């Protein structure tokens, strides 16, 4: 009761909590989640997974911010794929049928499954070079008639 009265009267002591020993980490911000490429593959994987889903680990590809999601360590021979220049990386990534393979400074690999662009569009990393392709829908005469009937 005494503590409540001290608070109500504005006379309760105010002791600031010391920062030493605190375990709270502030909310991660997107600008702090850029990937530093000068580290081993295990560290790259941990960085990408640690920022998955929010805020998302990112890098610059073709002058555009691209966010990486869904990484795993890739322990196999270097797969066949199309090279992709990544800003700051010592070696270009490889767009393969399974995703984007990136390399740590130890020569080991990380497989990234999904990429998200600045406009919010997310694609499987394996579709990076085919992301801009568009397909047109061709209707048969019967389907065209059905579409008119529906309208």
C-alpha cells in the first residue's frame, strides 16, 4: 500500500535500470541486415537464416536490392548454373535448378531458395533469369465462345 501511495504522490524513487547484463536486442532494421560477403559459408547461412523473415538479409544485384530467404549449407560439388554477379562477393553466384548458390570466402557454398525484389515480388531463386518472361494465354475457339457466353 505504501508503494502505491508513493507513486500516487509522485514521490516514488526512480532508479534507472543498468544496461550492463541486459539481454534485450532491439528490433532489427533492414539497413542493418546487408550481407557482408567476406565471411565463411556457415556465417553467410547463419546471417541469412537469422534475418529470415524479418527484416530479411539483402544484397545488391544489378543495382537493385534483393532479399534472400530460405538458405541452407550446400555440401556437394559445384553445380552447373548461370553466373550472377553479386555486389561485394568475391565470386559470382550460380543460378541453378535448385536455387541460387553463393560462395563464402572459404570456398564452401550456400543455397538460397527464394529472392524478393524491392517492389515486393518474390520468386524462386532458380527462376531469376526467367522472372521477366511473360506468357500469353491462347484460347481455343471453343474457349473463346465460352468466355463470351460467360460475359
